[in-house]
C-alpha cells in the first residue's frame, strides 16, 4: 500500500478499522463551543421524526500506518478534531444510559462498538482512539463513565475535551426524552449514518505526497500542522527525542502559535519564508521548506528564528507603544501611523517587508521612516481605494524584503520603480476616491480621521471618542425620500461622501432626523470636517454628496502622498 482512496463508509466502520492514534506531534484538541454547536446542529438537522438519523456526509479522513508491520494501527493525519469530538458525543450518550440503567447490556455493546473494550480481570480500558500525551490521560478518565476528572482543575485543551463531553451530554439529554431506548437509537444512528471517505497511506509514504494527493482532489491539509510534523519528526529521527525534549519543542511551538494566534500561523509561516527567500506560492511552500530543513541543526535554527520573529509579528497586529518605544524610539510616530492604517484597513500584504525593515534597519531611522510612509500611502491608494490585486503586490514586497535581508537594499531607481508600480497616480486615486463606498464602519472612520487630522492640529484618535455618522440615514424617513426617491437612496447611503464623524452622544440622538436638525449639531462639532464642510450645505442631496466626496478626494491627495524625489 502506498496511498489508497477507500470507499465512503460509516463512522462505525472507521472506528472498527483498528486503533486510531493522534500522532505525538499533532496539535492538542482545540474545538470549542462554536464547532460543537455546528456539529450538533448538523446532526440534529438529520433526525427523522423518530430518533433515527438520515445519512450525513462528514468529509475526508486521512490515515497512515502507525508503524511498519503494525496491522490495524493508524495515525490520524487529518480528521483528529472531528473523530475525537464524535467519540465524546457517543460517550455522552452511553453515559446517559449508564445513569438511567447502570446494569444495561446496551452500555457494554455500545462501548465496545465505538469506544473500546474493558478487561474483565484488570478493568483496564483499551481505547479505539488514543490521543496525544497531553490529552489522552483526561480522555481515558472520561471513558470510565464515572463523571470524569474535576473540571475546575482543567486548563487549555483538556478543559475543551471535558467541555465537549458536557455540552453533548446536555444536548442529548434535551433531545432524548423517551428513555434508555432513545439514547441507544441516537448512538446507533450516529455510528451507522455518519459517513466518511478515508484515505490510507503506508508508513513510508512521504507526508508531502499525501499533501499533494489531497490538493489534487481539491482538499487541503493545514500547512502549519504539516510543517510542525516534519520539523519535529526530523529532529526526532536524528536525536531520538525524550519526553522532556518533546515537551520543550511543543512549548516553543505553542509560544509561536500564541504570539501570532493560531488562525494566523499559516500566513505567518508563509511571509516568514518569503521575506528571506524567493517568493513561493502556498501550494509549493511545504516542499520548499521541508527540502531546506533536513537536519536537526537547521530545524532548531529555523524554530529559533520563527519564535523570535513571531514576537514582533504579534506587535504588527496590535500596536503596543511600550514595545516600540524600546525598539525604535526615534520613529514610533511613523510606526503607529503605519500600523493604524494596516489594521484599520485589514491589509496584510506588507507585513513581511515591514517585519524585515523593522528588524534589519532600526539604526537607519530616515530610510525606515520612508519605507513606513510609502507602505501607508500604497495601502490606502492601491489596496483600499483602487482595490488592486494583492497577490501581485506580495511578490514585489517579497523582493524588497529579500534585498533588505541580504543587506543589498538601497533607494535606487529600480527600487523606487518597484514601489511606484504599486502607487496609483493622483488622477486614478482621486477618481476612485470620489466614488468609493463602504458597507462597514472601520475603513471610512480611519480615512475620515486621517483627513481630519490633516486640517486639525489635535490628534483625535485616543483623545476624543467619535463615531461614524451616516448623514443620509440607512432607514430614511419620508422627508428624506423627497431628495432620494426610489432606489437613489441605495446608491448614496454607503458613499464616503455621505459619512462624517461625530461624538457618540449626538450621533445616537440624531439618527433619522432631517438634515436641517442634524446641521444644528454639526455646527457645534469639534470635528472640522463636520463643522466647517458638511454643515455649509443648505440641503443634503445627491448633488451635494458628490460634491463633498470630490472635496474629500482632493484632500486625500495631500494626506497619502509620496514625494519620490525626496526619497533617498
């Protein structure tokens, strides 16, 4: 057997393939109430009028032989979270039966069908599912069906394991009101009517080959999980890791995950590679990294680098003035402005370049300031307003980051041209700005605050709590509809020219009031854009919204502007 795609089979058959192992380097159990609820709702929707369940497809599982010649023992390469959660759901149903009828034969039958077997002499349980070393002791405690461990003492993923069991026990209790038979039918229905397609691979199959096979079928394994498995396995094969060393590696990986947040880990791994190497697409990234990191020394070095970079990457996602004051005191204003822009606009493509520049050029204040200003201007012009392709941009940023990493960066004509290719002309930017619309508040609020700060000497952010006001309200009264009949209202409600800034209290009080009443409050505002510019109009109609937005567009040219001749 190399890689074999099997038929779609029931959960019961999956659990009866043999013993399923979560590999020692796999992540801990991580599903939370959001995923438990989604799974329960999926199952609940398939119930017929009785306690029977209709067929429901659960997706793919990827299994690999646990060891050479290890018949009926498999490692779970993909599907760990689902199979663990379903096991806890079934266990909760069995617990209900035991609570109602402690001597019921159904307990033994269901337990052996889906959980494991108990030795009649030692009473030890042989699990069908063996989790990793952090989770398996607690999972084994739950299998005893005696209430399990003390929840108050649980932390992290073990608390989630117990939480999943408790959640499903509660849901099943509400669903099954007909006694012991209901619980048995529900468990039996889950075993027989939840279906998986499973792929099996031999022990000597390269993990990347499995990755390629799944990609060819439109499926994906997490690049971060694959990489972790490769890194730890490489060290283990060279050094023969003991438990203490495994724990140390797991702790370091967990620190990296905590720094960048688990959801950002794959993105971070990608940008960390691309900022130091030739740009690589996601599909080829795992092979590139794994080919490069084939010794324990190279893996240890990579993990140290990843750990160090992750700390600064975390600070790109959430600005901490104390952190940046210690690292780059001379340019904290430019750093704050750049990060405020990227985070408000949800732009991530410059992160690799930004990380490299801040790490490698901290002693070159003026050039670093220029890079920060350029990134800010490009992010507004190219990404936010003109909405051009970020994937092309990522490659350009990667090339510039590479040059900085190799100490070959300079603001020559070639480098300037690379930046300028991502910098829409004033004409293009102004035209797009004059028409731009936003359906949410964060981006327009940032843009208007930046425009305000250009004409107002006070920095409003952090000093004045303001909210975004839609001058033409989202739900207009009949009086508003006189100037915005039919569907014209829909064409203007989300235009940036229809938005302004106000302190929170007046904003709540104004809501759907006519413009002449809103205007009275606008004139009192400390926000100059509102007080001086919006309130000068006698009426608020499509013509004046267009006019006001054209004014904002011309103002934007002065705020997000780079004098390329001054860049050196």
